[in-house]
C-alpha cells in the first residue's frame, strides 16, 4: 500500500549555485510523520554519440565528490528553461566538437530518488559532423573514442560506473541501435 | 588533460541524518580555482532477485524528492561499517521477505558524481526462500513480482527510471544471468 507524503513543514537550509537543500516533515494518510532531507537539482542531459566509423566519444573528468577522474558520456546540467535535446546537442558540441544530426531520446533516469529530485535525460546521436571544441571555463577534460565492444567490456568489467553513461549504453545495446 | 582538484577551503554547511553538505574552493595545478557544492551520502545497495519461477520482485514507494511513487529493485542505505552484500541480503529480506542463497556482485555505480559522493552497490540474487517481511517504520511499500520480459519492456518503455534498478537489470540481461 502506497502512502503519499504530504509536506507539513518545509525549511530551506541552503540555496546554492547548483543545488538547494531542504528539510521537511511529511505526513502519511494514517497521521504518522517522518523527516526528509531533500536536495533540489536542475537536472541534466547525457548524450551517447556514435561516430561514422562506429566509435563512441567518452570524456574523462575529475569529479570532486568522489575524488577521482571517471569516464562518462558527454553531459551537462540543464540551463534554465533549456530543452533537454538542445542541451544534449550543446554539450556534445562543447565537449567533443561533434555536431549531431540525428538524435533519438533514450528516456530519462532518476539518479538518486531517495534524496534528490534530479532528472537526467539521455539521448543517442549519430550522423556526427566535426566542429570546434569549446569546454566550460572550469572544466578540464580528456576525450577519447572507444569501439562499441570496448565500451561494453568497460561496463561489464565495472570500469565505467557513471549511472547515466551505463544506462545510455545498455539501452542502446538492448535496442540494437548500434547495429543499424 | 585531467587536472586534480585540490581542496583549498572547505566549509560544512549541514550535517543531517542521511546527508551532509559542504562547499569547497578547489585549485587546479595551473593555479585557477573553482567553487564546488558537495553532498556526502553513506551509499547504498540495490538487489535484483530472481524467484524460482523466474519472477523479479520490485517495490513501489513514494519518493518525496520527485513527488511520486516509482518501481525500484529492493534497496537501502548502508549502515555504518556494513558490508554491501550483507546490506543487500538484509534489505531484500526486510522488503520482500525473500532470503537469498546465491548472490553475485554486479559492481557499483555513481548515481550523481557531479555533486554527490554516493556509491550504490548492486547485486543479483537467486535461489530465494520465502521468509517474513519486515519493512522500516517509515517505509510504505507495494511489492509485486514481474516476469523478466515485463521488466525489460518497462525499462525500454521508460516506465522504470530508477538508475540502480535499470543498471542492475540491463547488466544481468547483458550477462545472460536470467537464462542460466
């Protein structure tokens, strides 16, 4: 039996540049209450691209929260009122220089629905044309292109652990999008 | 080129029951600095279980951050010093009543490496025996068992969006673990 959780008290503790933090007291229909810690996040986009010669560009970036550099698909946060697909095209271009001509939605994911409202939209792109790279000011990236087989191995060997990247690849693979 | 980000200033803004919040100034080797908002999370475990008659138990739970109830594999946060595999067995038992006899690691994922240090360990369990359900005090759950084909459809139709659940299923599927 599912009980909706009605907010009976909400306190914003932090308003940041990227995330906000709230604590809330919630009430179930049976009158019981519970305490929740909630992070508000603008959401983002990840884009798995396949080049004309069948390679997947991945970016490797130092991630401060986990104190290491990891491989991920090109991705970024949604700008205010930005359409997810346009954000994906923009981030792919900025990080890899590729301009995507054909784009398919792979749906979206909730990375951490227990404490964050973040939604990540994922896309598959092909028909790529090469343009100029233009990373963000404070974004230092390695870019490398991998074969589909290599990315599959890196995922199954647990060398790629970023949620959006794993989901984008495995969904494409399950839908045979790499073979068309 | 990857630059490590060295912390030059760190301020803890919130210490919660589940998450903590820090803001940091980080420095790159070239002397440039950047600002980071970081959430500390204890990490968790998700466990995809296959019953003797080939069904996968999923739990549906209201998630306050996204204001809706979603289907997920049984999961929970790691208790302090708890071994991930033991946590998976415990959560599966508490939420579904099943006692797992055979457990395989499916690796781990970083749900949101851009702002959170959360790590989610995922497991595949079979050889299940039925025990007693014992959910947490403030946990209200629906439990239902789905066929492997139905879960695959729900994922590809974007009806299951929880990151750990999608990854656990698609990794099992890619490794043919449902067929053995």
